[in-house]
């Protein structure tokens, strides 16, 4: 492997490390514990969608020299996209704050597997360490180091999944034949939300600055592909959990299969996953706001930039000090971000298909169609989740799966028709 390609894999490992956090561990293991291998298709779809969207975000930067946040800001400054920019920025910052709560709580759960300090002490300590790392000139370097520890934990999950010896036919069926068991829709949305993390699109677009397109695509494919493999392995390990998913239950499965050392490794890996994600989420929020409003207004070393990431970090620490249970918070954060994804994905789909701006890096017709299909499915899943949430808020019975499917397809088509016209118009210009 050429040195440039190896360095690209290491660079994009930040993205894989950002989505292989406590949220991925909790969500994927919950999918396995509740529905066996039946939701592996959601992991496969999420991985492919993540790769498509992250590649599009990186392609935008390498082609135009301006990242996703700056492109969004360009529209806002002309007045045409001001409402969209405010909506996206608000959604990204709120989403990062929701993720941060799960990151902090998950990291604390990992620390508790190692040391016996009180939860409040561990929460504050984790918040302080994350703040110190964020003050450093390049916190992404620290995130890569922590990502290495997460990778070791991922190997433990892969080894355990292989040791469980899942039925090959069930694996293929779970991967390629989508099913939606009763009550599985929120979990499917959470699986997608924990893999295709909207704020990672802004972070990845910023990382692509100065990178060669071909090398970037290679690094992204390897890093995201390995992240998807680890997520699938966690689903398989989750099938061995008896009863409700919890971190102690997951640790027990690893210990039973690999020995006592695996339990300690799980604690270290979960702590590293929580800490690395606790660094990347506030950083991504600050980078997004900076891109939209301009580096001159929000310089990287300025107090405004630090105030943004500090606010996100404080929210996560505050929820940790409130002594809430980590698993429900993590699953809620993933579901909320699954709702935000269609909005960010739609904007990316439109801007990356502008012939004038993209030039030779304009996606080919099949590539553009695949990207559009991925965004369309996320719109359907988001509409489905909103329908269920609305019924719950009104105290009504949840709509039938058939009714939700019809409604979500109708919403997707309503969005797809004008979007397709706009994409085709931009590709002809």
C-alpha cells in the first residue's frame, strides 16, 4: 500500500472512530438482543449510505475548495438559503449535544468497568479531559489515538462474533432481506443515526481540504467499511444477550467467550469510544457553525469557537451528573439524529450535483442516482419516525405498519419530485 493511501486511511479513521462510539455499541447490541440477525440489513444500508454521503461531502471540498459548512454559509449570505442554514445549524448543534450526552454516559460506563470511583467523579473527570483535548491545537490527532483503542475493542467483538458461529444462511438473509418486526422501526432509525452521523459530514468535509480525490475515496472506503464490519459484529454478539441489553450484559458475553481480559478490554474500549466521540462531537458542532458564519467571525483559536464546543460539552456533562440511564439516552440521541439526517443529506445531494461548481468532479449519473436513493430512504425512515412520535404525543394508537409505509413513501415522493428537477437543472448548467 502506498504511503499516501495508508495516511488517508489513518486520516479517515477519525470518522469511523467517531461513529463507533458508545451509541453504536448500545444500538447495535440492542438490535441483536431484540431481533437477532434480522436487522443486519440496516447496518449494511447504513454503511453504504455513510460511504456515499461522506464521499460526497469530501468530493465537494476537493472540487470547490470550500467545505460543506462554508457552502451552506454561501447560500445564507446571499439570502436564498438563510432559513435552511439556520435550520441545519440548529439541528446539527442540538444533535451534537444529544450525542454528547450519550458519549459522556457511555464513556463513564466504560470507566466504571475499570475503576470504582463514584459516577459523578468519573463524569466530571471525563468532561475535563475532553475539554483539555479540545484546547489542543489539533484534537483530531488525539481522536485518532483513542480510535486505535476502539479498534482493539472492535477486534474483540469480531472475534466473539466469529466464535458464536452464526448460521451463514441467517447472516445472508439478515443482510440482504429487509424486514421490520413489530417495534423495530425506532431501532432501525437509531442504527442509521448512529452510523450515518450528520455532524460527521461537516467534520469529514473539513478534513478533506487539500486531499487528492482518489486517495480520499480509498481511505474513506477502507475506514467506513471496517466501521460497518465492527457494527455488524456487535449485532451478532448482541444475539447472545439474555434479556434486556445493558453494558454489563454485553461485557458478560465477551468475558464468557474470550476470558476475563476481554471484560477489562471492553471497559477500556468503551471509555476510549466515549472520550473520542466526546471530543469529535463538540468539535464538529464548532466547525459547522464556523463554516456557515465564516472563519473571520469565528476563528479557530477565538473565544466564540471555544464557546460553541464548550456549550455542547457542558450539556453532555450536565446530563451525566443528572444520573440518567445511559442506554435510553443513547438510543434517543441516535433516533433524533436519524431525523436530522434527511435534511443534511438533501442539501448535500443538491449542491454536489452543481456542474458549474463541481467541474470534473461532478458525480456520474449512476453515482448521483445511488446518492439520491440513499437520501430518499432516509426521508422515508424519518417520516415514519415522525408519524409514530406524533401519534404517541397525541395519545393515539400507533399507525399500522402498512399505513406508515404508505405515508412515508408519499412524503419521499413529494420530496423526490422537486429535488429531482433541481438536481437535473443543476447538472445541465
